[in-house]
């Protein structure tokens, strides 16, 4: 396997201090990088500590720097190259499940599942598969997703709930976690059709595990379910997060083409402005086709367009409750949307 040439770590305050001291030693050549606390060139690599506390190591010698300097001297851990020894279950056969679009006003809710075993783990690491939230650009996420789908073959699946269907479900269920549980269960069931011997499924902690169990059908009830915080550190979940992001982005793009407008992500003022223009041009019920209408953003948009939620009918009457807001851990900033 080719050595990686890019690494990113979030450092604690003491670790940042130690790294700055290290980079000021004679073995490193100072460099100037915007928004950095310290930056230097080492042996075939550049090390940058940003004001956010993020440390980025890039270059042909990046892996050696991480293995022989950063881990033992700064992080005081031994991980790179020993992942499978430290955690043998990391590459044991299992599937990961993750979602995208949960906190975005426009677009679908996309849920994906991806399978991993020892051989697939090698390919995923070569591709530098990681949590999609850590992939800076949509273009890069789409590129990695394309490569993922090539070598996974049929060992992945996606469930995409478009806004119209999502709004119908929310009107009936009135709970985001219940919709997620249903979607996760369908992904697990669908992926088990491709890899029926898969023993485990891992996902992020979004609610009661029992919700997913109850939503599983006969085939899925035999699988071991594991929910954990920051599950995207698992390779299969990270792969699923990338595939879910791809499905969300493609769904958002198709909706934009349908209504001849570029639909922004998230729930910013720019999102509200585009939504208001759509309402003025096509009428309030357009929101049922393009947006998750239980968000409070809907009320703001309708008010700005001289309308109100009553114009959306029974399906658009359901609004977010505080319990839903506390469950949002999306790829975008959900607290602005609910």
C-alpha cells in the first residue's frame, strides 16, 4: 500500500504548545501560512498548526513524520500502521450506516450503508476514506464516492427520501429519529441482500437502538447493532457517510434543475432568500417539493413571502419540536434550521 501523504489532527492546547516548541527547533525550516500559529518544512513534508487547533501534515514524508515524531512526541499514541493490531474488529466484516441532509432545509434525506472486510479496508485506506465532514469540498467527496462505488460493487446501498415523501412521513410520525430509524433499518435490510453473512452494523448515536431494531424485518433482526458517538471514525461508517453525501448532493442538484434554481445547502440567510423567491414565483406549496417543511425556517420564508404555514395544508402543518433539535448531528449546521 502506498504511504499516505496527508494527515489532519485536532490538537489539545498542551499538544499545540509542544508542537510549536518542536517546530522552533533546528530540524525544521519556518514557513509562512495564513491563519496558522506555526508552520514549518521538515524532511519532505510541511507541518502547519492552524489557529483552530488543527494540525495538517502533507508531503511525501508526511507518514514518517506522523509515525516517528507526531505520534510519540506530541500525541503520545501509537496508531498509524497499527490500527488493525490495536482494534482487530476495525477490519472484521461489518457494515456502516450514516446519513446526510438531515440539517439541510433544501433537498432529500439520504442514508447509505457500506460493507467492509480486511481486503476492502486496504482499498479504503488507499483512497483515504474518512468522515465526509472532514472532506473540504463537494467535488472531492463526489470523486471519492465514485471510486468507492467502483470497488465496493454491490456491497453498498442508499435510501434517498425526497422532500415530498419526507414531509409526508414527518406529518404522520412527527419525529426525525423515527424517520432515521426507518431509513437505517431499510439500508441494513437492503445491504444484507448483497452480503447476507455480515454479522454487525455500526452507526452514529442518534436515538434509541431499539427504534432501529423494531424497524428491522426478519432478515435484519439477526444482525448485531452497534450505535456509538463519533462512529465516523469507523471505516465502514466513513464510507457510508461519503456515499450518503453523494446521494444528498445529487438529489439537491436534480431538484435545482427541476425548479431552475441553484439550491444552497444548510439553512442560512441565502437559503431563506432562495426559498422566498421560489414561493413568490411558484406558490407556497413549492416548499413541500423542495424542502423539509417542519423546520422553523419554513415559517420565516412564508412570512417573508406574505403567506403562512396554513397555505401548505395538513402535510405542512407539522413543525419541529425541541426533541428533534437536540438530535441533529448533521453534515451541515442544523441548529439554524429547526
